[in-house]
């Protein structure tokens, strides 16, 4: 089996935006990853997903990554249905890609701080490297989290990325208010949202 360095971008992507894409591309370059696998969740244990169906979120992610040959999309969590626990997804990916392949779960630094509240966080760290995108000045302190996990702490990797203040919550708010989301999400994703009335957007600006 071919050894792969695989980046994993999980999340609701409700909707996917340029912040997600920028973090994925920076991780690919800085960590020398072969590809980035985007995995939209069907449901998450710790927050409600409102405004778009799982199928709509999957379609938007596919549109957003279409122009990057290093980005691919999996519907594995949506097909599985139910709450999406990262540890279960990582176990399946380890089976698919083999024990020698490198798995790099990519997220924001805020997710690293929340890691102790995850389902089986120690098992998550045994299965993958946990990459946390941080501000270029490194002001987001994650050392206490690294220390907390002892020898497994070396599996937590800070990743400095250009700062881009975009959130899915703000994108949804602007869509519902009839405001422009140009330069916040890819044009083809915006077209999909307007065409299908996702988030009950007011009208296209």
C-alpha cells in the first residue's frame, strides 16, 4: 500500500469559506502533504447544524475545492449518518490508508483548546497529528494543552497561517440580511446558495 501524508479537514462547512481553504492550502504546503481530504460532518455532538442540509453542505464543499487538484472530498460521515466522532473517522481512514501513512487532522487553534472535551482525545492523538492553525504572531498559547497530554503532546502541531477573519456564522448572517459575501466564499458556492435558496438568503448583491 502506498504511503500517504494525508491532511484531514473535518467540520460542518456551513458554509465552507475562504478561511477553510486558506488553512488547508497552508497545511498542505508547510507540512508537505500529498492531499487534503475534506469530510463534511452529518451531525456534530456539540452543536446544532442549521440552515443547510447535509447534502447541500457536501455539494458546496465539492464546488469550493473543484479547482485545486490536491483537494478531495469524502461523504463518509454523511453516508454513515449519526453524530460524527473524529476518532471513528480516523480509525476508518487508518484502515483505508494503512498504518504507515501519516494522518494530519487540521483545525483552528480554538479546537486544540477544546480537545480535552472531545470523545476519546488520547485515541485521537494516537491516530493522527493534530494541527492547529494559529495567528502568524503565535499569540494563541497552546503549550498548556501540549503539556497536558504528556508524550502524546508531540502530536499537536501549531500551524501559523495568514489571518483571515471569516466565519460561517457571519457568512450566514450576511446572506440572510441580503449583504454581499463576495471575497468571503467562492463564487460558485455563492451561486449555489442563491440558486437553491440555502439559508433563506434575501437576494443576490
